[in-house]
């Protein structure tokens, strides 16, 4: 078992996602930053969609009650194992009683802790990802315990990765959404010429942008949406749906983020700047 001595601000279990239930209003959920989560699973030779800890802004303090192997990725914290620094994207041996502590957030917003064979929290609708109303909780609390299978030996084929950091990237590659063709020239110019800052309304459901573009009077039926769908409200506000986002919406779907762009955006916090690039 892994015991959370301190849970951090918003620490959750996430895996590759919960697919096949959008028509029933159940979001995909899963890793916000798929790129980083898959890297730590690859190092541990896990399934690429194995369950990891997703750690947001403020990290936890964790007690390992059995031997295992871990790897850290994503946002960079000053993490320590028994008060000694822990490298990122490297397989690290864990002994019974070891304590992993996350200190100051140095870059990015969401970090990932992978463990050999993945965390063994209950599966609901084919996924271990936390999502309230589907799972019993939507984030970990102090004193919670998380199951994992102990490992005393493991000889990884690759023990360390040199990952090109994308934590400083600000350009989000997008494709046209279903209602893209309804935008005016002025709206298009605003979308692709200017930078936008992340508002304080940002979470696993959606990211809102601070700056607005020209609004619209488009009336449309509620239609299907996906993670990465960019919606435009009548007053010109831009809303980017994320992994826990609604499965339908009544605002024009003007852009769709690429998978890599979703990972880049997931590492942004209030005040950070982004821009869109059409591909």
C-alpha cells in the first residue's frame, strides 16, 4: 500500500481514460498530460494506459509500505526520497518505509508518479480514473491508502530517458472545429494573431481564457464535444474543454486541439500565455 501522509492540493488516480460512454454523458477522464504519463509508464514497462498519480500544483508526502519501483515525470517539483533529490524520467528503486516528498513546484502544473504495474484502485466502467459520481471520490485526501503490487526486483531495458521538455511551449496546434466556417475574418485574425492568458477558471473540466474575441449570435442545437474542443460563447469568451469536460454543448465548436496541445495546455496555470496555430 501507498499511504498519503499529505495529499497535496489535488492528487488523483488517472489512467488512459474511460471510453465508450460519451453517449451516456460520462467524460473520458484520464491523464491531462498524456505525453508525460505515458513516458513514466514506458520506463517502468507498464501498459501505456496504466494508472498513475496525477499531482496538481502542490505535491503530496507519500509513505511506501512495500518495495517497488517508480518514475516521476511531467511538471518539475523539488521531490526528495528520504530527503535525497529524486531525478525525473528515471527508474527509482523503493524500499519498504521510504518516504517521497514533493517540495516547491519549479516548472509546469501537473506531475506524474508512475509505479511498477500501475496503481490497483478499483476499475469502474473499464477505467481506474477518478471522476466523482462514477468513482467514490474525485481526489485523494490525507491518510488515504492506494494499492499497488510489490516488486522486489526489476531490470528495466531503459532506466532513464532524456525527454525534450515541452513545459515552456506555448503554441497549441489546432484543427478547424465543426463551426469554424462561421467565424468572421476579424474573429479569425484575433484567434491566430494574439496571445491569450489562462484565467483563474481552469481545472480538469475546462480552461477558460482571459481575453475575448468578437462575440456572435449563432444559434445551434446542443452537439457532441470532446477533450480539446474550443467553444466560443456569445460574448466572445473562449472555453477549452479538458479530460473531465462535458460531453455535449450548445456553443459553436470553432477549434479542436491536438493530443499534444492538450498535454501542453494541461501544464499551464493562471496567467500563463498560449497561442493557437492552425494545422
